[in-house]
C-alpha cells in the first residue's frame, strides 16, 4: 500500500513540475515525446533518484573495492534510468526551470540541490569508466557534466552554488581521468576541447538576478497582507529593527511600496557597482577579497543603523563567498587545463617536458604561472599564493598528476 502511495505522490509531483514549467511559457503541453526543455527530463531524473543512495565517486576513488560496489549499484535498472534521463537532458539546448515566486513558495525551497545530485551520479559514473579503462566514454560524461552545470544556471545563490559544484566535480573527474589514462593525442584533444572554456561568470548580471529574486519573493509575501506598510514592518521586525529607524520612517512617508524598493535598489546597485569595480581592478586576489569584505561590512553597518537595505540582506551576504568560491574553482580548472598540454607533449615525445610550456592557464590566486615540478609518478602544479579559506594543509594548493604508461 505504501509503495503504491509513493508512486502516486511521485506522479503528482512530476505533473505539477511539468505544469509549472509549461505555465512559464504561457501554455500547457501534453507530455511531448521529445521535450524541447531539458528541465523536464532533469525533474524526472530527480524523481527517479529520490530514495536511492547517492554514490561516493571521487570521494572514495582510491578504494577499488568500493568502486566495484558502486559499479554494481549504477548498473542497476533504477540508476540506469537516472543516468539516461540526465544524459538526454544535457543534449537539449533549452533549459527553463519554470521558477516562479509566491508568498508560500520560493525557488530555492522547491528546486533545492536536486540537479546537484544528478551531477554526483554522472561524476561517479565517469570515475568508474575511467577506472575500467573506458576513457572515451568517461570524456563523454565529462562533457555532459559541463552542459549540466550551464543548464543549472545562476538565477538564485543555491542554483549558482549547485552549478559551481557540478563544474568543480567535472574538473576533479578530469584530473582523475588524466592520472589513469595513457597519454593519447586524440583523446587528450577531445578532453581539451570539452574543458577549454572557463565557467561562465558574469557578476554584474548574477548579483542583480539575486536581488530581483529576493524582491520578487518579498513582494509576493506582501500580497498576502491587506496593508503593505504592515507587511514591510513585519519583515523588518524579523530582522529586529527598532521603532523609529530610518527604514520605518521611509515606509511611513512613502505613498507606495515602489518608493521603498526604489531606495533599496539604489543602495544595492551602488554596492554592486563598487564590487564590480574591485573585481575589474588590477589588485591581487587577497586585496580584492579584503575590499569586498570591507564593502559588505559597511553595508551591514548601514543595516544595523536602520537602513531599509536590510530587506535584501541575503544577496549582500552571498557576494563574498561568490568571489571566494569562484577563485577556488578556477584554481582546479586552470590546473587541469594546464595539465592537458603537458600530457599532449608526453603523447608526442614519450616524456614530460622539463619546464612548464608557455601560454598555459595561470594560478588565479597569484595571476602567475603554476610552479611546475616533474615527480617520480608524473608532475605537480602548485599555486604561488595561498587560498584564503583553505586552512594550512595543502595551502598553497598543489595539484598532483600521475603519468600512466
């Protein structure tokens, strides 16, 4: 009885997801045999994966017995469906998640980290393929992971973080593949083409998207109240704002909520413009991070002083990790991108180059070339400046690559 009930619930959720997606396009389509929206397949894959144990993949790649167990797990019919749906989704160009906001529903709460779990499944599958010597098939999965990352997008911070995680997993799997795969010019060229571009990063657009989504959610909550002033006061009370603060005075003097949001947008846009100026400057990674934290702290001080900008505190708090995590991901991505030409030299000459070739992607922490060393097992690429949030172990970060024969 319980199993039948679970199936009915899953079917209902799938139907609701499809209606939400189709509703965002202005019409309801009757289950097309060939969807033109990848999200329809991803939602089905998430439903198929729910209740199944998540594979470990790279986290236990050193344990071949464990990977053998995961091979058996992922080859089962249930996981084959998840993999097939996800792979099919990555081959569709369009991906519209159908996000909408109401007073009782927010995008992050509905979408959550579901697509991220699909990436974890693909990453585990690629790891197993690489371990078993199926290198071309592993490269195909790596290409799909990159497409999935782009499909997830950056409409909310949670979605951006999920997209970031997918790309980080992609380059982690690629590093594992390079260590296992004998240097082969054709396969290396194929892998290089899939990993050539850095992950799309458009901070001015992304940071404003997060603001717009926060405001849309706030406005939807306000719609549940008959008095918009009381609705905004309720929001301010959640942040423990005091009576007589400038935010409350602004609300009382405004003739419409638009005046309040115009002020909030002006303050937020000024903050974002200052952050972008820092990011586009020639300052070092550490200097940029310090300035971004300072800008955020100044705005937090304004919040504590009673400014209405506190209504969009969420997006402001996301700005610092947005930059820091981006640089962390770039370090791994650039190390893998730089490693591929080194392997290609080995494929041509039979040996690793004694020095780092010119023109390779750089260490993003220092904006300099990686420190390159040939080792007994292969070679290493080490960053020349430490990461802010990496602790003392392996910091500056060192990326190790084995040269399989």
